[in-house]
């Protein structure tokens, strides 16, 4: 491991609400794995949920973080298509390739899914390991900090794909968080006739360019409604906004039951989970293109960048 230190700094969840900066050995990549020096890791809402309540029952202690980009520093013996020095972003999920769902091409719903930051240490560290087939080489024009958004953007692209052909259609997005923001931008980019975003925070809504902020929620008048917040009330708003034959895309899952009138309603409901429809994941290159395009526009992609200082001696 020439040039690679023995130890690294990492943010480890040790108990609920106890995320601690610790010193850990730099991990060693297995045969089909790659060691990456982290350049940027994003803070996902699910990281915050993991810290505050550990809803997925992560076995602790665990280094959190699952959305990141960095530079390869070491490849396992079996890795032939990547080499040290390559800039990559990772797909955080690691399908088993053995289960029934993987074998029929639905790796994104693998029943034995691995996940960075959940069943193995994640990206809130100076170095992390990922299986080599779960990496995407970043275009040279894409800054690493922006590249770390590849996975969330790819997930949002899957929501747009599930919405069908949205060109010249009226699209409603309910929610005003970062995912709603990204989905709205992608919907505008995909040629929607009108993108309406409904949320509660004027500041957040003001950060989404090119969309309509409604005074009142639409009623039976949109072609597509995308649920981008985990709320039954928001789901009901989506359902009542759809016109006949409209399509609802359930991006944010909700556990609470929501009543649907199956007698008179004509239309479709699509739940979108992750984005891997095939290997290699088809959404990732599109996400990189969308991000490159965004960079070219000169508009900021992130509101706040943290963390570099944390690891300085
Ligand atoms: Zn995430
Ligand atoms: Zn599987």
C-alpha cells in the first residue's frame, strides 16, 4: 500500500445521536474491490434518520455515508478495468447477483442487497472500499464534489423515467426537499410543459428555478404527480391533482395507508425504488450528463460544502 497511510479518520455511528470521529485502519480491498480516497461525500436525509433513530437497525458501530466520489488508490487483484488515479463515483448498493431478482435482471430489488454505510462501512471516511462493478468513471469535466451527487441524481432520473413521456405535460411535484428540487430540475430539462412544485418552505421553493409555485394545489388537472415527500397528506394531494389517465410516481415511500378510489379512477401508480434496471446501471451516465450540463450552466448545485476541514490535522 505504497503512499497509503495505515490509518484514517472516519465518522462512526456508535449509538443513536452519537456520531463520533474515530481513527480506523484504512480498509484493504478484496479481489473484486477498489479502495477509494474520498474527495466528497454528501449528507443524505437517510444518514440523518440513521443518526437520530437507526430505523434500519444498522449493527453498530458503523461508518455512515453512501453517496461519494473520489480517486482510486488501490485495486484488488481481480480488477482489470480500473486503475489507481481514476476519478469515480460509487453506486452505494451492492446487489448479490445470485438471488431470483438479480438473476431476472432486477438487481435494484435484490433480496440480499449490500449497502455502503449499512451492512459495511461507508463513505464518511478518508478512504472507503467498494466493489469494482459499482463504480462509475467520472467525466473529466465533472468536479468530484458534483460527482458525489451522481447517485441521488440517478435515483431522481428513475422517477422521471417512471413518469413516462412528460414532454409538454403538466407535472406536479409534491415536496420541497433536495430530491424534489432535483426531480423538478430534471422534469424541466426533460421538456415538461409545466412543472408545478408544492411545498411548505418558501426558501426551499425559491431555490427551484423554472417552475410554478401554486397558490392552491391543482385539482384533477395534472398528467403526472410525483410524490417527493414521505407524507400521506402529500400522497392524497397527488391523487386528487391527477386528471383521468394521469400517472402518479411514488418516489418517497410512505408506510401510512392511503385510500385510493379504484372504482372511478383511471390511471396508474408507479413506485420507484433505486434505479438499477440493468448492469451497468443505465441511469448513471445520464446523471453524469445532467450534472455536466448543470455545471456548464454556471448555477450552483450544492448550497453548502462541509468536511474538508474535518480531516485536516
Ligand atoms: Zn441516500
Ligand atoms: Zn440479488
